[in-house]
C-alpha cells in the first residue's frame, strides 16, 4: 500500500508539472540617453549600462534598448521614438525610464523645461499603464565630479528631484540611480573612479588616438557596476521582474 501511495505521489507531481503553464515572455524596454544606450563598435570601450543589463535575465525576458545618445524626454517624443514603444507594449512588459542628462542643460537643443520634463515623464507612465505595462522611473546616473576635498558633487540635483516628485505623485517604482551611483563613485574615490569611465591616455586605444577624458560615459566596468545597481533595486523593490533574473548555478 505504501509503495502504491509513493508511486501515485510521484505520478501526480509529474502530471502537474507537465501541465504547469510556463511564464509568459515579456519585454523590458529601456528608454533614455547615452549613459544607457547601445554603443557602436567605433565608440568602444564606451558602454551604456543597458548593454550588460540585458544579460542578467532568463529566456523569458527580452531587453529592448531604445535609449539614444543626446536625447531628452522632449526630443525622444518629438523624434517619434516613444510612440513605437507605446504601440508595442503588452501586458506585463516593463518600461525603464532614465532621462535628465540632456533635459537639464539649457544650452542644448534637447533642453526641456522643468514643467515639460514632469509632463513627459507622466506621459510615459500613463501610456505604459494604459497598455498594462509597468513603468519604472530612474533618476539620471551621476557624473564623475569631485570637489577639492574629494567629495562627490551632484550635477543633476534639480532634475533628479523632479523624477522623485513624479514617482511619488504617480506611485511609480523609483530607482534613485543618481544617489546610488554617487555613493559608488565616492567609494572608488577621485582617482580610482576613473576606472569606471571613458578615460584613456593618448595612444591607449585605436578608437581614441588622442585619448579621452570623459566623466559622463562609462567603460565596460562602469556600465556593469551601474547595471548591477539597477538589478539590486529590481530585487529590493520586489518587482515581479526579479523572479526572472538568472539564478546562479552551483559548481559541481
């Protein structure tokens, strides 16, 4: 009798597993600027954090990185980059939204007033939710800027706060990447933080024969460290997306 019950239990488990519905496939859209975007080979070793981010998820997730160099919320909309994303959204998809670098600079053509910036973020949120997708707001990632005493300085104070305000008003998940990336840079310090950015001496890389002194854009290491911060927030926010992160495999 006991043997029969054991056989029946195993049979039941196998039957149930055979009819378990696999997780639906979803798309995670990334919209933002050059700190997130996919880089061409000619720009290497410059790396947007959205590039390594794409490899952290299992086969049920497609990361569709639509971020573009130099774009603000306004130009992203005006150039018809947002509407195709909105039209493609399916229930359960995610939209990770990181702007501010180009919105905040009033000498750029991409400049977006504070009022417009908030309205554009609100549009991304409401139109995503209308498609039953999940928007996630992200404050702009920090630049490498230290004061004379070696303390990291914020360069996105106003526009980062606008992102936080919109997130609170619309009860939207928020990743405060500005604050957390500043903490990362402070941990590395004035000199070692250069290892995260596109910092090259003349002749060090064929793509930049004259060298490069860039404190905004990341190299491979910097992009991965920023992607890891975003990943950590996905877990701490308890987003359902966290269940689709690749699980570490034990070494046999």
